[in-house]
């Protein structure tokens, strides 16, 4: 009989969002009349920008002629998209990132786990707690952790707690780690990092020969002009950091799929022999072997994000979701709850009411208000007693959800 990957058997629970969907489905089947409002998974709800749709339609037509037809594209992405990204997202902010350092992909979730292909097995890994569960689960699946303990924490991982007590700012690891996952604006807490805070991480990484995996999927939601959008705004980051970006949340590509990863040239890792190896070459090799690129149509849609019309439409979308976040913050605060995040991020993080743990609050909200959120404990042990509400929904649904919450 075929052998299975035993690492999967170490996983504590189902992946968080399918688990929530399973519970919501069961509730919905038992209560078919309940009008459920979903503020759980951070999935966008508003239509794709017109600029993107126009570009995608034109791309479809191009493929319909012999001259315009394209088969396999470059595994790294089309040069025109990589150049637009380098110019608008990095060079315009003073970051020294070239088009050839950008690898187009079908998602940051995929990239954040695929990157483990090019990293060795013995790395000491640090994650915040709570954390986007993919970082942890992908390491479990790849055999980079031990077993989980009673709290669901995996042996071998260094957990850096982020709670209200430390302002959701993770302490630097006590000892040496080799790989650090950072996400700013943060999923799930909505916290952000200043340049000075990121500089501390970069300095730590350089001093300890560590690699930072910087997830900036939510950078478009930053409103404070003083805050960095990219790790490459920080001195020395090119020598210690890989950055993940996505079109999912800014331009609504969660369904159409397009993202990218920046791997700077000259960013090195160490082989078992002690030899220094450039990570760019390994990632390029990995992508060429295991990935055939994102469709031409979708890449043309992503390119349109950088047109003047695309930029204006994306800004409108971001403002729309951030106005939702402001409504959620205002209403929860008025209800006497302690509320965090939601000012530079589309997630509002709240303390559960006294006497209720995260899943208890989930059940109460679903059962009594028919509103779905995400239990903080699903993001890690230190998320217990917290709860996440997503600002991705229609205005009518957000207002109705808040009305029901107030009535509780
Ligand atoms: C979330 O709700 O945390 C996000 O939808 C996760 C993701 O983008 O994969």
C-alpha cells in the first residue's frame, strides 16, 4: 500500500477556514431561515475594477487570433507586468527592486508554502502567535516541526506572542532563529509596523544570518504615510528578506488569482557544505520546474491595476472596505468591546466578552446574530480570547451585522 506523508497526521485540526465553513454549513442546514452574514474569511465581495475587466476581455480576444495567440508564458511572469510592479510598487517608493527580481504567481498563500522547497530542513523557525495559519501548517506538512502539544503549538517552532499587552508587536527571538515570518499590516490582528520596528527585525536577521519572509499582502490598506509598505524601504533588507505581495485584496483577485514574490539578487543562503547559494537562482529553478505561470488574461488584468484608471478604482475599493472597518470599529467600541486593528488593515481584532472564549463567541455570534467571524484561537494559542471580523463585505451586510451585534 502507498505510504502517506506522516507529517500531515501531525496537523491538529482542519485548516481554519474550511473548519469554519463546515460549522456554518451545519448551522445553516439546521436553520435554513437564518440570513447569515459572513465576516469570517477575508474574501473580497466587490466587483473587479473596470480597468482590469477591460484588459482581460481584450486579452481573451487577442488569444482568439493566430497572431495574438499565446501558449505557455514565462514561468516568472510576463516582463511588462514585472516591470509595472517594479516601477509602481517599489521604485516609486525609493526601493531598489528590479523587474527580474519579481516572480508572478497565483497567490501569496501558495508562495508562502512553496518557498519551503528551497529552504533546508534544519532551520529554526519563528512565527508570531497568533499567525496566519498557512505559515505554520505548511512547515508541519514539510516535516519542519515536531508534534503539537496540548495547546496546538508545534515542537521546534519559536512562537512570538502578540497580544494587547505588547501592543501586538512581537518581541525579537531570545536566541538565534534562521527563518522569521512577518506579516504587516498583520493578519489577523490588523497591527502595523513602523520603519523603526522593521529596522530592528532587519538588524536581527542580518546579525543572525536569518531570512525574513515578509508578507505584505495587505499593504494597500495602509493610510498613514509614515508607515512602510515594503520591507525594502528598510536599510539592509535586500540582504535578508523575501517579500510576498498579492492582487487579491487590493484589486479583488481572490478568485482570478494573481500575486508575486520578490527575491532580491544577491540574497544568499547556506548549503550543508557551507557554500553560499543565491536564493534567486533556486526559486527560479523551482518555479521553472513546478509552475507554468499565471494565465496571460489574468496578468493583463493585473497590469491594468497600474493604469491611471486602475489606480483610481483600486483606491475606491480600498476606501470602501476601510469605511466598513471604521463602522465595525465604531460599533464594537460603542458596544463596550476592546477593539484593535482596522485602521491600516481590513481586519478588526477584538477581545471576546468576559466569560467567552474565542469559539464560544463564534457560536454565540453565529447562533444568536447569524454573523460569522473568525475565532482568534484558530490563529494560535495566544489568540485565545480574541476574535477577528473582516471588513470585506457589502455596506448593507456590515451595517446589518453591526445592528445585530448591538442587539445581542
Ligand atoms: C484570511 O481570511 O485570513 C485570508 O482570506 C486568508 C488568505 O488570504 O488566504
